C-alpha cells in the first residue's frame, strides 16, 4: 500500500506541471475547434507576451454546458468553436460579454463576420464539387444552392446528414433568403435528388464524387485542399484531382460563408488577456499560420490563403448579404425543414 | 425491548453507515439525471419530437439486436471451440481472443472507416496488387448502422466469450455422456445440453454487452447514428429540451431495467447450478485432425484477426506511412496522465467497494442491498450524461447549499479537477468493482466470519486479516478490469478533465474529430498497447476462472 501511494504521489507531481496554478499571466480557453496547429499558435503567443495559454478541448455542447454550470466560478476566458450558428446560440444564452470587438479587431475583421460578442478567426465556404468527367462546366452555368433541387440532378447529389451543423447553417441561410416554406419544398426535392442516404463527413462526400457514386457533392472548401496536400496519403491526393470545386450563387448573393471564431465569456477572470489573444489570432503572423495549416480562408486582408486553396479560385463572390450572425436564429427551423423532408 | 434496541444499534454500526453513504454518493448523479427531467421546458413542435423519438428508439433496438446477435455467435462459438476441442494454436487463442478488450469501439470505428472508405486502405491494397482501376464500387462499405454494429460487437464480444468459456470449463463430462446415452447427435447435444447449461453465463455476458451498447457514445456518434443516448445528449445538452430528454431517458430506463431483471434472473440460476458439484467429472477434450482442425483454427483466427489484428494493423500502417504524427506525440506525458487516472481510480474504487460489500455482509439489510443495487445502475448510464449530471449537481449544491453557508465555492474542487474526474469514474464503474468483490465474497462462507469472531477477532481485523487475503485474486482481477475500462474511457474524461490534461483516448479523439485519423493512429496504438499489457497480466486469471 505504501508503495502504491508513493507511486501516486510521484505521478501527481509529474503531471501537475501542466495544470493552471492560478497565476495572473494566463488565459484559459475552452475550444471545440481542435487543430494541433492552434496549440503551436498559442505557444507563439506565450513566447511573445509571457501569457500562459491553458486549453481544454472537447465536444461543443458539452463544453458549453460545463461553462454554464460553472457559472461565476468558471475559469474559462475564451470560447472557440467552428460555425457562426453555435457562437450565436451561446450568445443567445447570455454567456458572452462584449469585448470581442476591440478597436484593433474592428479595424481588421469585416462587420459581416463579427458581433459585439464574438468574432470570426478564419473563414470557410460551403461549396459544390463536381466530376469534370461526367459534368461539363456549361451544365453548371449560373448554378445556385437553390438549383440543387432541380429534377435534372436526380440521383446525382451527395451531402452529409441533417444533424451536421454546417448543413444547418447552409439551410438557415436559405431560409433567411427564401423563407421557410420555399426552403421546405427545396429540401424535399434535394432529398429526392440524393444518390444515397446521407452518411460520412465532408471528405467522404468529395470522395463519393471521385469514386463515381455521385456527380455533385456539397462540402466545405478546406477538405479538398487537405486531400490535395497529400496529408491524407497519395490515394486521396489522386482522388481529389478527379473532383473540381464550383462556387455557387455567383450571379446573385454569393457563396455561403461560415467562420470559426471565438468570444469572451461572461465571467472571464482574465478578460484583458483574452482580448489580447483574440487580437493576436487576427495578426498577419497568426493568420498565415492558420491558413497554411487548416486550409481555411484568412479573416483579414493582406494574407493569402494556402496555395492549394488559392488554386481552387479566389475572386469568387462571397455572400456578404446574409450575415453569419443570422444563422443561429434560423438553425432550429433549418433542422425542422430537413427532418420533415426525410433528410437522414 | 432492550434486546431490540441493542440489535438496532448493532445493525447501524460504522460499516453500515459508510456502506450506506457510499451507495448514496454513487446514486446522486443517477438521481440527478432522472429528476432534472421532470422540469418541463420545451421549444420543439410535437411532430418533430415524434420523428426524433421513433428514430431514436428503433435505431437503439436495431443496434442492440445486431450487436447481441453478433456477440452471441462469435463469443459462444469461440468459447465452445476452445473449451471442447484441441487443435493447432488452441492455447494461444484461449487468451489471445481476450485482447479484443483492448480496442475501444470508437477506435474500431476509425479503422473500419479508414480501411473500407472510398480510396481507403483496401483500395490501396487492391491497386498495389492488380494495378490502377476504380475498385471503389466493388469494395463493401461498412458505415452507418452496419459499421456501428460491427465496431461495437468486436470490441465487446469478449464479455460473452470469457463468461461462457468459464461456464463450459466447469461443465461436467456427465452431462455430455448423458446426451450420448440418449443417442443425441453432436449437433443435438450442443443445442439441447451444452448451450442450455451455459445459459446463465451467456445471458450475463449478453446483458453486459447490451448495457455497454446502449451507453455507447463514441462509435455511434462517429457514424452519425441517432440512438437514445445521442438523443438524450442532443435533447438535454443541445436543445435544453428537458421534456424530450425525459421521455427518452424513460425509454432508456425501460431497456435498462429489462436487462437488470434478466441479468439478476440469470445470476440466481448460476448459483443454483454451481451447487450441483457432486460427481463432477472433468470433460474429455476432443483432438481435431485434418480439415476439422483447420476449420477450428480458421474460425478462431478470423475472430482474433478481425477483433484485434485488423485495427492494430490499420493503426500501425498509418503510423508507418505518417511517422511525423508519431514523433510529435508527447507519449510519455500521455502515458503518465493515463496511468495516474488508472491507479488513482482503481484504488479508490476497490477500497470503497470493499467497505460497501462488507457493510452489506455484516448488516444483511434489505434497504442497503436495494440501495446498492440501484447505485450500480450507473454502469448503464452513458458516461457523457453521467458527467453532465455530476456537473449539474455540483453546481446546484454549490448555489443552494454552500453559498448559503457563506463559504468559498466548491466548484473548482470538483469540476475540472482530477478529483472530480475520478469521482465520475467512480460512479460509472462502481458496479464493476462492487459486483466483482461481491462475487468473490459469495465464495467465502459466513461460518468463516463467525469462527473469526469466536477467535476474538474484531470486525476490522476479520476484514483485514481474513477477507482481504482471501480475496486477493479477485481484487487484482477487478483492479485490472477497471484499469482497462479507464484507459479506454472517453466522454467523461473529455468533459471533466483539467486544463492542458490529455490522455491517449482524448488525444486520439481530438485528431479524429478534425478528420485526421492518421494522426489519431499513434495515440490509439499506445492506448491499445497499454490496455493489452494489463490484459496479458490477467489473462491467466480470466482464462482459468
């Protein structure tokens, strides 16, 4: 027994080096966006400012629940997640405080991608992928998200499940623009056009087009670049080359955009440090690091996206008419519309 | 009158009280889960709810039936072959088949997807053998419901295998000879004699499988399935829809209580069986030759390959072709963190399970027994729900009790600390520890306690000098079983852990959730490797007993 307690004592000492010790030069992040590269970025921040960054990463809603229950005693300063709708929902629960739009942040982040409570850190577009072997570019002329419901695509489209938050935000933006009734009809026709029951992640949709299971896929931009980079192996790299990106709605409001972003929590004990970190994430240095590791689009001007992302097309029209902060209000309707349409 | 009072005092001694308190502590989060749903707040239309509800229930039923069928076939099949026959490699398979315990269902799911997806590992293999072609359409796809059934089955069939095997082990040759005398064919005596006599063990194994299946979150959410567990998570945590969460947990409860009744029932039968020890004749092992030996070998090898080698090889393959992820991994720190949790939790669990069992044994109180049984149900409640319930309870307690007393908040002590993490593990795995010690205790006759008291030993001394040495093997075995569970545990660790604290499981999950299964390979391998060592240490106990 003595031996065992000794071992435990040693283990506790060994591992306690990594805990927060409550010193003031620190900032605590709850993150549902888990990129390894983000950790490297935090290390850079610490080297620059001397502020230690502590992180807990996990599932979005479970982390939110923990923050809510910890209440005033929460040590969390900053909440970072992907999808504007999630940020909006957490804001609606009153969990953020103003501060995410400091002067420095306002100066660099376009107003569509921030509110007083949270700001985008990087952008992604949800676009259409097609097989150039089976679909010619002229077939896609003037193509919109709305056109995915056209009968000519029967049995040709793949898209992931309705429980996916990126789909919920996309459909929310359609409801915002076209109304719930029209979108309900659209969803029904889209489900009729699906090549298979929805399954798999975004990358699986792109691979389905490469493999010939479908002709069109809907997925976020960074997945194709990830495959093209060879990080997923030579097979997927070759497969990605069989698929081309298409940016829809170029003749009207533009392509659907989403963000990963963060906000300062209501009871943040280190608010000033949290603002500093957000501002740092929006500097040129940090943005270059982000776009080169995650293949997202930069949030600020003057930074080029990764070369592979740039090759997919840069001059496309982004939907700046539909504010990303509006997704949250329509996400519940979006889910309802999709489920009613039989979208798995 | 005086005697009654004295008896009363005797009954409510320190053992009784501590046993009562332990069960109560374990029961609190469980009560929180169900009581918090009786508040009604709801913001969804009823049509939508019904769509959800049916989906959740039917998916859970499909999953359960599929997993039970597969684990039954594989588990009983393997147990039968290695118990009754001798063939090349049989001694190897006896313990090697248990290694499947080291692979959690979510890691199995990663491997399955990676191998069979479009342009996955299977595609690479075919391309390297037969040259460039589009093989994707001819490669079967194991995803969605089918993927979840396979992943969960291969990681859980070990329960059925181990329990059935030990039941076969003690089966008397007399029974088999009885069949022969009645002129039964081999097939008939298998279905009419061997299988029914092992039924209690099989049912006990299957009910463990069923509870783990119902509470699975990792594999099911990886495949995007909506089951009762993900449904409760979504309704409660995502939508704050307590009314729906309430209905869903009600259905989950029905499932669980059904299983409890089944399990208790089969346990009672098992005791009855073990009584008939008179005339035990160890059974004759049949030596297989030729193609029959080959068939037996092939079946066992296929199961060993699919349950253990396949996920390990897939992870190994990735680690080799993407060595960067392996090199970057801070594996020593992850190992220390994992072992810290494992040792801390198993000691705490065994210690308290012991006290509780001893208290039960001394008092023989029905109330205490019932409370203990109830507190054991923590095992069937999904870890993620349990963790959130724990946080909710601590927060409620802090706001309504601690704050009124005017003392400092207790939240940081319990939320986001190793202590809190270990406490939730405690609730989740208490049944494992408690039942394990209980079954050990059942083998110690009450007369031993009485003669110990007659010799002038105190209750404490009886406990330390008689019971603990007697139960040494059980303690060891349970300690290792708990350790394996904690090494694999994901959702509780994910939400309860302190800042900057990662284990093999959380690291693998984080990589997998950003679609970097290649990077998840190295921590997964370490996880499987660590758990395998624990399994190998105990394999001789598991195989023998």
